[in-house]
C-alpha cells in the first residue's frame, strides 16, 4: 500500500524516471513518510487508550507490599509498558511515597517509564529491525533496574522534603473518572 502511494506520487503524478536517481528517492521518501505516519497514528492511539484504562493509582496498587526485587521487577516492567510521560512523574512519585514503596523501586519505575517509549519501539522495528528495537528495550530495562538500585544505595529518603511525606494524594477531592470504555475513548 505504501509502495503504491510512493509510485503514484513519484511516477504517475510527477512523471519522474524510475531508472533515474530522483524518482526512486522520492518514491522511497513518500513511502517511508506514509508508513511512519500510519505507525505513529496507530501506536499513539493505542497508548492513549491504554493510559485512559490504566491509572497511576492502579500501578501503585500493583507494586505496593512486595519484596524489593519483585517490586522493582514489576515497577520496571510497568514503567516500560505504561505510557506515562514526564508530566506524570511528580504525582506518581508522591503516590509511591504515600504508598510506602521504597524510593529505589520508585526510581526504577520513573526511569523506565519515559525512557522506554512504545512509539520509538514500533518505529525502530519498522526502520531498523526487531533486533535493534529489542536492544533498545533491553538497555532501557537494564538502566532502570540498575539506576533504581544505585539510587536506593544513596538512601534518598533523607533528601525528600518533609511535606512530601505528609501529602495524601487520595484526599485531593478530584472527580471520579468515567469508567466506561466509550467515555475513556472520548
């Protein structure tokens, strides 16, 4: 489909020579831009829907009350899978602190979440192959795991301001989100 679009633009509309340099270059450019755009639209839509279905509160509930190694593994995995951007980092940090999750585990989640980007994975698979995309994901998981362990060794609790420990996210009085799939889709 994308190759046909490139052929249509380069050879049918602009009547460029397929044996020359400009025709195949333009055909490839149109084909790849259309393919990447389609991939981005689909992946961004799916990630937006996933974000509407999986709240930060649910992520906190999944990680809470586990041993450190298990909580870290879950936190890194959820960080890699959830499409939370950096604007969600502060509320998630406060929510994790409120839930009593160790800061090293919290940092593992916060490193993995923006670092392993689902859109980038799909684009890397499409452009450079699954091996390089897998290397990207593996490197992100490793950095998040090791980064959380390193942060935990620094004992960062001593640098957290006292008011952060006192915050109760659940008491903010925010309206309950719509629970139906149609409402979340909108």
